[in-house]
């Protein structure tokens, strides 16, 4: 594996769980330290702490200091998520950075360790608001929205993993370790793609667009993005350009084969179609027959036909659709493994390395052997 | 590009492809000291250069695109005509200079060019290569081209955004591409660790679809365990109530959440109505959930008379999680992002000053930086091919005369 012989101590709360999992998936040996009584039954805990081993040990109990010392002496990376305003304690990042010169310390907090709001409290909702993401999701005249499945913890997690490995690579090259600090707020900013550049370059203020695409027509028309279908919703847009031309031509061909009413679609020369010049009446005329057609097909039919016809567009999946997607099945993304919940299935490793998906090694909640920390310090294999 | 020692000094990277998922990974590495060369051709420049706004001063131009520049700062830009055999040969020489190749073309394109991993690693066993595309390199739909904005729908993100009785919602831009680029960067770094330690390189096949599902881990785990399908629920949370966005003065919004009855008592006190927390309709989370509409009206009445900043400061002082809903303009005035130097202005030769975005992590002793603006198309041909690759003058001129830098 890529990170063979890399030991990671993960003491994190929800803001750091994915970071530890990424390192574990890449081959590191990750020990998750949890206070006794941690609820490990919740789906989020299990999803993001699989592939780690767990040590039940209360960080605030002085009796555990030697166990932590044994682990830290051998560790390469330590992930911590101090509470807002928390200083000191057995996993104080500055103290550990001084005490263990080869250890990469990674500190993940909602807002970073500097700045006027560094000690502000936040959960996923507030971080998605602070990072700008909520202002870009929802109806234009409605309430800003977050994605219902928490995201900011994962953005912090991916950035923490990048930081940890940047510092590890440097340590290997120079012998010098470092203290990595991660702001969840700042980590969310990349999710906005190029939207901030509109304001920076030209003073424009992009905002949420709801379920329609705006800003493409010089006559102010809006294009539908989400279409009701027989068993849910589809994503399709009347694009222009080369890709749009093929997609639109193929949609019409498909509708024709099915004997669908084409309306104005039958008369359009897609090679000359320019979505920037259409007004709302013209867009509505385009979309009416397509709407009627999509209403009669299923998400799976659309997925198959769009692929076959090289059309741009996907169904709007539910998790049930995702787990039965043949593409996901063919690549063996989900992994069923024995463990504390027999037959439990997890998202598998996120990357194929040299053509293989490295299997997850530990089911969620797998305990660390009692004598392992001592053996690690002694340099022996447990 | 930087004179100050950085963590990834000595890491050389070549990028083929364009748009978001590949280039963003290279940008992060460049911000921490890697030398990253972005390869394009004059016939097929990176699609983000011209296909999407914004353009500096609203004047489109090959070197004026903000969509391209924001993902390509701190890199060198070269042009190679890969339709010419000599172009392929030059690309091979550039790759031999590198430790890492990043590509996000359709599966099979690099192989057809003779630049597949098997060919490249034959005489460069320590090479690391990341291939990232919509579906991954294998599987029945591996050849699917697609936009990240639409792939975000397939991976469940759009379906999980919106009101329960309304349509799915768009996320801005190719959201899922950045999930892939940040996960892919970790895989790259881990592969470089192994390559440096053992001399063994790695070929990394990253499906952007699968990467996105890592951010859906909780919902998928819940489905596997219980069969329950998580659906969009606006801003609701199963535990916290209230939990949402509320309107403030000047068309601003604030996000706030109460995770216990004690939190709610604090909120009621801040709103000047401490008795509210004891009322039967609001005393428990279950009661507050049942009376969500009147509760939201009470909270909104308080927030509406304040700016989002003032409301957030008052709530935070009382220990309640709260933050203004930061707009695109607000990102540039948010005091916390400013303290972190999230935006770093660099002067581009054609676009003028632009604020580039720094990643969400930094190293305390060897900090990263935006070490330069995004490159112009082919703007670093001379420096990269002469100085980094060491082409002799005659060689460089011969390539130039034969249109290899096309």
C-alpha cells in the first residue's frame, strides 16, 4: 500500500473523521481514540471511521497518559479537533509538536487557529453558511439552503488529509516535521468553483439559481435543469455548442423513435441553435414537448439511453439508485465485510491503485489490541 | 516559483487536460512549492479559458478568463501540439523531468497518444500518474463524457438539496469535481511518499462519481443498514431545532442552530424573551419541531431587525452556533477569511490584479502561498523548455520552426 508503515493517531470529532479514513484507505494504520461511551451505532460514525482501529481511552484521564505516550512516540501523524477555545490537554497541538519532533500535527477547527472568529461555535450548517455555499443553493427569492447530507465536515477532512500528507512528504525529504492547521470554513470555499471570481473581477454578484439555469440568454430566458420523470427527476439542459448539438439531436431522435410529439423540436436546426439568443417564449416552446416526453420515462431508462446516445445529462439519483448502478457495481465500489455488524456494507476505497481497489481492512469499531501501544513503542510487531 | 523554502520543493508535475478536476489538484501542489506545468495546445486550449465567464473587464479573451485563472495560479503554462509525433516526443521529455502526471481526459486518450502509464513507467518506474474522469477508467459507462455540474445530480447531491415538496436544486458549478480533486490530491501525495521511499510509482484511477459518494457516506451507510433513503429536507436537522437560515436587515441571512434545550434557552434570552424556553410549545426539541412555523416566525422577527453580523455576534456571545450566510461579495470582506489571507492578489499580465484563493489548510513553519498568477497560453514555453528541461537553443528553435509549440 501507499502508506505502509505510516501510523496515524486520530482523536477527532466529526470535523476530522474523513481525514483519518482517507489516510487509512491509502494504507496508513489509523488508531481512533474515542472516550468510553462513544455512540458507534450512527451511520455517520460507521461510514467515516471504517478501516481504523479503535482505542477506548478517555483523554482527560491521567491514567491513559502512558498509553498515549506509547502511541505518539511511534506515530507519524496526529489528527486533533480541539473545541472552540480549548487550549491544553493531552493532545494540545503545540505541546505535542514540540515534544514529538517527527510527528506531523494536524489541527482541524471550524474557523482555523487565528483570526477574530477562531473560537466561534459552528456545526455543518454554520460552516456551509460561512464558506459561502448556502448563498449559492436554493430558490433565487427563497431561503439559502445547505445540502441535507452534511458536507463541511468532509471538506475539512479532505483538506486535512492533503495537509497531513504534504507535511509527511516534506518530513521524509528534510527530516523536519510541521504543524498543519485546517479551517473548515476556508475548506468549503473551493465548493463555490469560480463564482467568487465574478465579484473579484467585475463586481458581479452571482447568487442561487434554484432549479433553473439563468445567465445564458441575453434576453433573460431561464432554462430548465430538473425535469419530473416517471419515478423522480432528471437533469437535462438544452445546451448549445458541439456537445449540446449532439445531445439535442439525440433527444429528438429518441423521441421520434418512441413516437413522441415533437412540436417545435422537429423544426430546429441544432447546428445553428444558439441558446444565448432565445427568449422565454422560445425556450418554453422547446421545453414543452421534452417535458411531456421525460414524464413518461424512468431514471434508469434515461441513464442507459443517454449513455448509449452520448447525450449529456444524468438522472437525479437517490441513494437507492446509486447502490444499484451497474457502473458502481462493475467497479466494485461498495464493500461488504464481516465485523461488529455482520455483513455491513461500506463505501470502499475511493481510488484504484495500479488497477486494484485496495480492500478495507477493518470493519467500523474494530478494537485495537490491549498490548499494541507498548509493542509499537518497543518497535515490535503486535 | 518562490524563493522561500516550501514543503513540496523538488516535486515536478505535468498536467494534461483542463477544466476543474485535474487542474485544481495541480494548483494545490503548486501552492506548496511543487513546480507544475500545465500543458495545452493552441488548437485545444483548456476549455475553462474561453467557454465560461467571468472575463476580466467583461472582455472575453484567451488570457482573460477568471474561470481558468482561479484553478491555475502558481503554475507554468506551455503549449505542445500532440497531433505531431515530435509533440509527443517533447511531451515524453517533459514527463521524464517530472515525478507526477495528472490527466483528466476521456479514458483511453493518453494511451492512444502513447502517453499511457504502462508506456511511461517502463523507463520511469517511480512515476506517479493520476487519471480522473467522470466514471473512472473501467466499467460499462467508462466512456461517458460529462460535466461535473450534471454528475453532481447522479451522485445524489442535487436530490438532497431543496425543499421536501419541491424540485432538486442546482449547486454552483461542477461541485463534485472538487470532491474528486481534493481526494485525488491526497492519493497523489501518498503515492509520492511511496515513490520516494521505495522507488515504486503508482497509477491512480479516480472516478469523480465514486469520489463524490465519499461525501454521501452517512446517507449510504444509513441506506445499507435500514433501507431508509435520505431525502432533501431544506435546512432541517434530525436533532437540532431551530436549525436554519433566517432573514436579516439589508437582505442578509444568518444561519443558526440550537442543539439542546439549554441552547434554546440562551437563544430566547438573547432575543429578549427568556420565558419562551419554558412555554410548552417550545420547551423541548420535539415540541419545537411540532411548532416549527411559529418558532421560525419568532426567530425571524428578531433577526430581521439586525444585520447578520450583529445577530451572529450576539448569539456567539451566548454560546449559540451562528454565522452570517456569506455571499460571493461577502467572501472578500469576511473578517475571518481575511485574517487567514484566503484571497491573495497577484498581478496577471493581461487581467491585471486578481484575488486567488488559498487552500483550506496551511503549514505553520513552511507555509504555502499563491506564488504567481495563472499562466497565459504558452506563456512559459521558453522558461520550461529551455531552463527546466534544458533544451539547447538549436533544439528549441527547431521545435519552434516545426510548429511543435502549437
